[in-house]
């Protein structure tokens, strides 16, 4: 087994990306966390010399819808494995004409429209308020963008920045909803990343998102309506490129390890006094609290 002291790159594979091509396998780990089981086994391996922990967000065979993904367990497990940088690869719909299907977008903001999922670890007796003004690690975003620039994109365009609207799903938007998200300033729409970003920040993991555009959502009436067949076809194309991006990120982060404010964001975020915290909550959150409290 590889050392738990090694800082790792973590990858959440989204729709279409269920394995990590080119990764030298080291170990498959199934982790039972204080928040339940992860979506699937976590595959540890070497990619361009960098130790990587890969997890298929929706499970092998895509059996978990976006609301069923065990986000808390997935992020907790990544922190347990000493993941310092967490890259999310995700399929999204475009909310702007200039962002075309098969384009890539690295977002810098979120709008949360979810309602049926936990988005914090800190409840039940321990309270923390982490800063989320900039929900993505600035340094990790920069490295991700540089890594994409090093690849051949063909006819695809790379978009630096934009707001990711996170909806509940699993059904796609109504046309009225899609127009509302456009009016709010959304650039792309998806169903997973916002929840992961909040939890990753609380877990002190630097998080960045690789958004692969599959369609124009349903607002673009001159474009064909969104169908599962259309999305699957674009997913397969996007997954091949996403694997190349992850490989390049792994290489670059090995050559230039990053530090991030996210790695110490709980330092000034914990409001509960240690002596007032409920023991059950302290035990559940020991992985996060032991750095600051005597637990």
C-alpha cells in the first residue's frame, strides 16, 4: 500500500469518465466513512509519476443520480487519503451562445439551486463557517488552465471563468428555468460541482472543476433539443479529452506542487468552543478537527 503521508491528486470522474486511462494501478480501496460508503471503490495509482486517487462520482455503470451521490462520504474519503488537490471532471450544458458543445470551461463562481442534499460536514454539535467568496482554489485553477493550454484542442474553445449553476436534477431544466439561469448570469449548468466544492473547502482540499460542454441546455430553440443520445455521444468525446487533461495536471502538479489557502481554511472558521462541542460530532469530524483541537 502506498503511504498515507503522500499528498495526492484526487479526481472525481463525472458522466462518461468512469476510469482513468493510462494510470498505473496500485490499489483499490473501499472506504466506509462516518458519512456512509463512497460512490464506488477509490482507485489509487500513478499517473505521470503523481499519485492519484480516482473515484467515479456516479459509480461504475452510472447507477447514482446527482441527488443520490454520497458527496460527504466521497470528500471525506479523499481527505482521509491525504488528497490535497481535487479535480472534478463534469458534463455541463451551456447557457451562452459563445460556449459551444464540446467546449471546455473552467468556472470561477457558483449559483446553488439544489435543495435535497447535505452541503456541510459541520452540524449536530460543531459549527464552522468557511469562506466561499472564491469557491475554487485560485492556484489550482491556474494550473488547470495551463495544463489545458498544453494540449491540442482542435476545434474546441477553452473558456477561462464563468458561473456554474448547480441544479438538483435528475430531470433537465424547463425552458423557463433555463432562461432564468441565463438571466442570473449563468455560463453553464450542471448537477454536482457546487456540493463538492463546499464540502472540499470544509475538508481543506483545494478544488477545481473541468467542465465539458455537452449541449446548449433547452433555451437555444434554434438548436436541437437536449436528448440523452446527444449527450452520450458528446460525453464519450469529452471523456477522452478529460483523461488527457487529468494526465497533464498530474504531471504539472508533480513538477510544481501547489499550496492553497484552502489547506488551512478551518483555522479561523470554527465557531464552536472545543469544550462546548458535542462528543458525537467531535468524533465524527475528528479527521478535520485534530489539526486544531485536542480530540
